[in-house]
């Protein structure tokens, strides 16, 4: 590979790293972007200018902060949603929310994290707010344990050997929980990741039996005790089975 080709690829990677900064934040200043990407201020300035010229980034002249441009939405409009779980499962998630009157979320695994790719919030005044796009570790939470429990042995070992494993969680107890989840077909958590919140989660498999997501219902512990979550589990399983039949492969 020529030196010019190497530099071209490197520049593309840096530009993409800048765009990925906006996964969690709607607006960022240039210094914030430089810090997150570990790039020099001058490099970030040049790349932002290029992205802005192409319409992928726009700058607010009042705050001098950057945000995603309209060209991103033009690309997103051409995505094929015919087999996208976040789109396919939304009607069933809304029915589940209406039945149980709590927030419903859908998670997929990305490496050693889970991502909330869809959420339907409860209509109750006090409810679990579930931002789409949020990333969470696989060590805690009902949905995390479902994704690990029904993953392969290599994934479980990766999660258990993670240097960022929480010191307060006993690994033997965690592995026992994974075994119980596989036996019962659901997982529950009470204030594991967030104080005052509880959740119950089940796996979603496609028609070939491959795990594609974790479906969860969450809410405040004042309404969702362990007994209530166990009662919710069969309804979640029914919804997960219905979702699985929608996916081609």
C-alpha cells in the first residue's frame, strides 16, 4: 500500500471518529471533540471544515458548537429498514407497553456493551426514561445478563475477564445467575445499574434460533417488585416470540 493510500485511510478514520463523537452528545465544541478523539486542535479544525463543507457537520454561530448536518439524515433516509428490529418490533413494543403500563426497551450487544436501539416509554407520571442509543456494560442489568446468558462461552469469558469488571459483583454468583436465566428464560434486576429502578428481560431469537436482542420492561421499584416482574415474564416471552417470527434471518 502506498504512503498516499495510508494517509487517505487514516484521514477517513479520523473524520469518522469525529462523527462518532455525536453518538452520545447532540452538540460539541471543537476542544471537546479534540479531547474525545485525541487529535490535535489543528487536525480537528481541518476535518470539521471538510465535514461542514460536505454537509455532514454544521456549526451553530451563536454557541460555536458543532452538530450533525442534514447530509446524515439524507443517508439515513436510504437505510433498508425491512429487517431492522428497532423498526419491525416497535408496534409489538407499544402493545406490550399498553398491556403492562411500564417502559419497554430493546437492546442489542456491541462488543462488551449493550445498546438501547428502541424504547417506548410508560405513560405514567413517574416512569423510567429510556434514551435510545445509550450504552451500558454487560456486567449489570437484566438485559445485559440475558445477552450474556444466551451468548457463547467466549463472550462470557470476555465479560468475566474484563479489567473494568465491577469489584462489588461476585463472579461466581453472576455465573450462577446466568445459568438460572437460561433455565427460566428471563432475567430480573433490582437497582443493579440505577438506584430506584428494576427491570425484567427476555431473549429475542430469530426463526433459526439465533439471539438477536434482549427485550425488557423497566420501571420504578415502587411499582416493580420481584413478584410483579415474575408475573410480567410470560407476557414478555409471548412478545419476544412474536418479534422473532418477524425476522427473516
